[in-house]
């Protein structure tokens, strides 16, 4: 008697096994003509297949004389049953969303084919330490803090729409970071509506997880961050040329815009960035340069209209007198560039902010120009490629007790912010705020994996003015630490 593999009564035979059994059954009539295999044996084996499929009848295979035509009909029933099973399995697969969880892309849920609906869950957590050194005249509190806690949901809703919704949970209250919808007519023309980073500052547009230093440089203090508005953006020549042009409520230097338009005025902001050799693979493939600019009117007093410039330690060192109003045109322009080649990274930008002001007492009006610049350099000690997105993935992720130590990057930055001399003494108090700040810093970034990063920075800032009797404000010396997790 032929040997049979025993299976649990509840097991469902796989299509591959059944097809194999059918192949044997179909081949046996030809073999019966030239071997000892007979039709009765074929009938018994066919009955075993029918029992596994649940199609066997009570008298199947019991007849003394087996009719070959009956065997053929029963085989056809089995073939059709297998076809229906295959169709049902294909339909199930086609209607099941794809759920993916990976270190690089986080959690992703994609709709069944054609897969044009996708939702991704991402997150960024930065836990910092700030420790001020030699702060005798103006003591600051050393502190551990959450710098950023940003859960994000983003994705696409068909081929035309994309979206992003992100919150900021660090601090005493939750706020909205990004909330926008993209209408993607083509790679050359996408309309973005909502709240997002405005297209002006190079370092400001960099992801918060990819910054070379713990805090941004002085050029970023003159660039607005996020605002509500609408913009047209796109790229040409396989991404070698990108542009963005939008209208926004208007944000002060170095800050987010208000949740509503505070003065019934708008800012027009645009940026063009070119990477001429992006797709060449040569020595200049990592060179990019461009210019951003903004123009608008601001009319009012307070934080929604006028800036407060901060040190790298996030301590304000310049602000206007409380009676000063923004009253007229506010323009900015910012030439910018970066260069990344193998383990080397360079980023530089200049920005100038020009604002019309009013001091109601005496009806004093003036237009002030403030300017800032910075240069950041990085060198990946372990040989990985530097990029605008940071070290994306270490060649050998850190493994406890193993050979991998991750990637190490040494970074340095120098920058300066200068206040217009005409700000003093009418619009700003020279005994309380500085007229210039220069800062240099060194840092070490340790990318243990593509998701976890440890940072240590030392930054020192020198000032001109900002103390009584014409003295200089005390130098700021800060040691920063950061533990960053992102996906």
C-alpha cells in the first residue's frame, strides 16, 4: 500500500502539494499501459486527494469496476477547486494593506495595489543638558531639558495629495509644528498649504535631527522659522534646481509666526537653490548654492513683530525698548551655500534683515539693518559620507561587545551677529543689550546607529556692549550634551 504522509485532520492542503498529487494521478493512466499500476490503485489515490479537499462522495472508489471517464470528471472537479482557492488567495492578498516597521522609515501602512495611499509614523526626541561656565556676573541655570519631542504623521493620499501633521510636546504646553497638505501637480509644481518652515534660511530648512551643532548659529536668528501660508514649489533637471515662492502671515526674525495674522499684512518669501553637478558623481556633485529673500510690512509691538536675538545658550542678548513699534517694510535676503564631499561637510550663509521702526514719543522713525553670518565645517572621522542630512547610517553600527562603534563626526562653527549702530540709544538700551556677538564652537557627534545619536558641544560667545558704563557683556561659555532618538 502506498505510503501516505499523515496530517492533522484540520490542516488545509497547500496548492503545491495538491498540484503534485494531481500530476501523479494524471500520469498514472499512461504508466498503467506499460507497468503494473492499475486503474483501481489510481482510484484509491484519487479518493485520498478528494478526502483532503473535502470533495469525496460516500461511494467514491468503491465500485468494483472503475470507469476512466468518472476518474476524469473527478479530476476536473479537483482542478476547478484548486483554481478557486488560488483566486481567493490572490483576492485576499490584493485587498490586504501592507504594514512595515523598519529602523529607517518607522511605521508605515500602505494600501493594497496600486499602493497610492500611505501613512507613516515618525518621531524625534532630543534630551539636552546645558551647563554654563564662569557665569559670575550674569548667572544662568544649568539644566537638563527636553529640547524637542516631535511625533509626526505624514504620507500620501492618492497620487495627487500628500500631508504632514507634527506636534511639539517639549516645554510646558503642546503646540503644532507642521500641519500642511501638498497638491502635487508634477515634480515641477506642487502647491503647499498650511503651517511649515518658510523657504528662506539654509540652516533653518535643515531637519532638526541633522544639525551639526546642538543649537543653530547666528544667521538662523535672523531667519523666520514656521508660518502659516501657501507656496508653490518644485524642482527641475532631476532635482538640480529647486524653487519655492509663498505668501505668509509674517513671522519675526528667529521665531515662528502667530497662529493668526496679527496685523493684516503679509510676507512674500522665495528661495532658489541650485546644485549644478548633483547628478554627475564628480568632485563638485555635493556643491549647492542659492539665495532666499522676503518682503512684507509689519505694524505693531511685541514678540509677534519685533525680534529678540539669542545666544547659542538660548539667552536673549538684544531686544528693542518696549515703546518701539514695527511700522513699515521688513525685508531679508540671504545668499547661502553648502559643499559635501566624502567625509567633508561645509555650510555657510549670510542674512540681512532690514526693518522700519517707529518710536511714538517724538514720532522718531528709522530703518535699521541687522546682519549675521556663519560657517560650519564637519569631518567624519570614521569615513562615512557627510551630508546635509547628517551621517545617514554608520558603516558599522554600535554593538555592545562587538566590533562596531558607529560613526564619529568632528564639527566646528564660527559666526557673528551685528546690530545696526543707529539702534542705539533711541531704539535699544546700550547698557542692557549688546551691539554685536561673535561665537565659536567645537562639537563631537557620535552616531551609534541610524536612529540614535549622542552629541557634545562647547560654544563660547563674546559681546560688544551690553553692560553699564559702556562695558561689554560677560562672555558666554556653555557646554552642551544631547541624546537624540529618531525614526
